[in-house]
């Protein structure tokens, strides 16, 4: 099936799907299947009532994640805060189908299960798709609850008209799948739609001879995580990367380079991007002469003569427009804040992300990172140790709030 262009924007987005105890709950299976095909990450929050209509095993298998029902469901460590982390994780929260009972709970701020508690914690748009019998849907209590929910800023997709499970004909059917998907896509956060982002990542390799190089331990993970999160926010992303084994995040235009000189050339070709993250670990020095044949061992000692490479970020800082956002990294082992602030000033940046390689859980080759974001005005925001993908989200949340 060809998807409309709007629906394809659900790709890479993070969705919370609330499923409640309506006969239409079985349609959640098809909804999840369509979403997963589109490349959407789906976390199902089902009420106990939903389990009477569709099994948690079906929902978990299709979504690829365990279904959460009770407020205390989740892994040991995060069980008490799961509703908060999920509420902050999601780009969109959709409750389909939503029963009269769940609407009543939401209209009164109940937090008695994972679904209702997470609604209260969510920072993203919330879409409610009621499905019930005609007379229930028309009852003044239900109408009042829906009005209250709209008053909270929630979005309501009204049910369709037709044959209902009771055999009656009326309003109450869960809308067609395409209509739900279209409405979801229209509600996605698109703060970077129409913007071009340039990200650099990974190490560079400076050739000494045909078999040897000067390089560093960068794996590219932080830059790739930033590129992925920028796509999720609607940006058109160009990723210039040194050698790495990482897979290209979907939707990203990737340019592979090897040396710092090649990185300079690729970056300058995209210097007009609206937002630039210089996350690559670029070599500061390169061999003065690169031997065309392998250097054979002779003396006990060998001296390599190196020369400075161009500082790509400093060049971008000189060429920058006022409406660009330029973000650099500072990899330090001592006097982090002082050195990072100096780099920010000298390279004419808006932000610098301080990476202290000697700290536990930070630096090259780790799954996690601990960074401090430093602004042009001198402000600093230390982040907790987190997986690099979450670091990317937290950094962009902060930087984009400031740009708004
Ligand atoms: N950078 C760059 N071009 C270089 C070297 C570094 O664009 N030739 C960028 C990095 O991508 C990073 C920032 O400059 O965003 C800071 O890199 P870092 O290695 O921490 O600092 P340097 O400026 O190289 O200074 P030093 O090595 O003396 O700490």
C-alpha cells in the first residue's frame, strides 16, 4: 500500500499507544502493524480491560516491547519512575480505542494505572480516539468529559458512524486506520521542519604510509545519535562521518570521509546549514609527508614529522551567519569548564558540549555519556550519565528551547 507523504513522517517517531477495554481493542493490532511498517517506535500501555479483548502477547509481539498495564510494571530499577520517563520519551500519545471509563478517569486526572499516570506525565501532544456504543457516546457525561479533555489541550478524533458491535447503527466506531494515522502525523512535533542540520561524527585517519594511519578512539556514536534525533524532529540531516561501523540512521544523508582534509571539504560544502554539530574527533596534526610505499623498519627510533590540520570548527565560526546555530564539542581531561569556555569564545560558537574523557561513563567507546552543555552567555547545564541517544535528546531539547 502506498502511504500518503504525511503518514510517512511517522517514521522514526516515538509513540505511546494506550489501548483500553473496548471491542475495538482488536484493531490496535493492525494499528501497531501499520506503525511498525512505517518505522515508528511503539510502546503499548494497555488497561486491564483491554486484556479481555486482545492479549498482551499479541500487542507485545507486534510492537516489539513488553506491554505495560500496572503502574509498577517495568524493570526493577525504573519501576517507580517509568511513567515519567515514558511521558518524556514520547513524541505523541494516542489512546485508541478510548472507553468511556478511561475518558472519565482522564477528565478527572486519575493516575491509577500506567496509562492514566503516563498521560499526566506526558509532555507530547495527546490524541484520544473514543470507541463505544452510540448511546454511551451521546451521554452528557461522556460529552462533558470530552469537552474537559479538549480544554486540557488534548486532541479528540470523533468516532465514525455505522454498524456497532451491539448490532445497533450509530456513532461510536473507531475511525478508519488511515484517518487515525493521518491525524497522528498531523500532530507530530516538527520544530525543525524545513531546516537543514549538519552533523560530523567519528574519527579521522591521517595516512603515514599505505598501511599505517594516525587516528583516535572515536566510534561516532554521539554524532550518529544527534543525527537520529534531528531527523525525529523533522530536520533534513547531512552526516559527515569518519570511518565507523555504525549503521546510518534512517532518513539521514551520509557522506563518508577519511582524512581531516576531506572532512573540511565536505563540511564547507554544507556550511550554510541552519544548525551544525561538530561532534567529530578531528586530528589536530597530520604527517607532513605521506609515504607512497610502506616504511620499512631500520633504526631503533623513528621520528614522524607532523603539521597542524585546519581547525574546521574555527573556520565555520568565522564564516557563520547570525541566524545559524553552531555547536562544538570539547574533549578535555583537566580544567574542563575553563578550557571549554575558551574554545566556545575563540571558535565563535553558540554552544559547546564538554566531554570529560576521564570521568566514568563518559567519552569514547562507551554506551553512555556524561556531558555539560555550556552556552555563549556562560550558563552551564550538567547532564546525568545517560545512554548516548538520551544525551542527544536532552541536548537538543535544551538547545532548541533556546533557539525558539
Ligand atoms: N575541531 C575541528 N577541527 C580540528 C580539531 C577540532 O573542527 N582540526 C573541532 C572538534 O570537532 C570539536 C572542537 O573542535 O567540536 C574541539 O575539539 P577538541 O579536540 O576538544 O579541541 P581542539 O580545538 O582540537 O583543542 P585541543 O586539542 O588543544 O584541546
